[in-house]
C-alpha cells in the first residue's frame, strides 16, 4: 500500500477518497469494515486472506505427497497486518497436517538465501505470497524453486507463465 491514502485522509478529513489497492484497508485502520467502511474513504481491494489459505490447498491437491511446504513471503515493515496471509497459511497447514517453513524477503538479495534455507529445512514445495517485490522477481524465484524440483503455487498469473505449477488470483 501507499502512504498516500492515510496522508490524504489526514490532510483533508472531509474530502471523499476512493482507493484502489491490493491490500487490507481494515488492517491499515483506514476503514471500519469492507462491508461498511464508514468515514470518507471507500473504493475497492483485491485483498482476501482466504486466498492465502487456498494456495496451500491447491499445492497439496496437485502434489499430495508434499509434507513440508516452504512459504516465501515478501516483508514490507510499513504495512500493518502484513503477517495475516502467512498466518492464514499456518492455519491451513494444521488442517492438512503439513509443516510450513516461512522465509521472509525484504530485498532482492534475500531471495537466494531464503530459498536455500527452505531447501535445507526440507521443503518439498513452495508457496509464494503476493508481494510487489516477489512478483518482480518471479522468474528468478521460479528458476530457483524448479532447481530444487519443487512444485510452485503463487498468487499472480505471471508466476505460472514463468514456470510455476499454478497460480490462483483474481484476473
């Protein structure tokens, strides 16, 4: 998300703001709920925690022998509620009786060490969470994962185009 929305709301509290974002405006404290935002901010979002749970479900449906899943998560320390998607994957892991190992990436240089750590921890597949950095680095991520012979599931169609097993997201 951008800091522009909270800044605009603070600078002009009586001005209507229409946002279009991929994040969670409730977690950011911008609106009361998605159904009834209240205040002067409205708009749309493609954010849905349940989709994060679906990534693991789809990976296990496609590769049922996988028992330890690596999750690559891009970290942006400026986003409130940034860990909600990873928490959703952990909840899903309990349901499917698999282990989850999370590797967080802050900058592009973190990707290779993160994949190497997941491999060392015995990951057998990879879920890539939606994040602008990871989306930009998708080709490298998929190449590294395929070198480990991992099935890859991600939240953007471009990952499947780059060689991931599948993607699941709004089109």
